[in-house]
C-alpha cells in the first residue's frame, strides 16, 4: 500500500467519522430541544393545576363557612358527610378516587363512559333498563 493511499484512506475515514458525529450531534440536539419544550409545557401545566387547586380550596372553605354561619349544618355533620362521600367511591382515602376501567360501562346512546351502578347516563340522560 502506497503512502498516498494510506493518507487518502485515512482522510476519507476521518471525514466519514466527522459526518457521522455531526449527524449524531444534530439528533441529540433535536431530542434535547424536544425535551426542554416538553419540560416547559409540563411546568406550565403544573402551575395551572396548582392555581386550580388553590381556587378549589378557596371555594370549599367558602362553602363550608357559609354552611356553618347559616347553621345549615354543624362542623361534625359536615365532616361526617365528607367521610360518607369519600367512602362512596369504594376507597376511603380522603379524596375522590377515579373508578377503574372495569367499573365503567359505555352508554349505548352517546357512547360515553359511565359508572356501572348508574341507572341513567349522566351525559345524555338515557335511562338504563333494569
């Protein structure tokens, strides 16, 4: 093998490696930008949810205060109702628990998911036989 071929092959190989590395770098930069974009969107969504939770907490406190001030119920009655409503979803965990997919059925009329124990569709009002 001549020195010319050695140099040419080495130069071609290096250029090929450089192009492959540039391509890998461009791919990584693209994925990095995509991740940063998703991260920013997630952060914005977290802020929205925190705002909604704060608004809902204020609404709940206001409603409870009105009920107590107007003597609609006592604090103990309110707490008992909360416990009853909490247990109504099948899990007494201090929050509303989403039903498992197996606990849902599809309304034959509007095709939306409804809980299996409902006697009518909460969306379209169709009554179920039974």
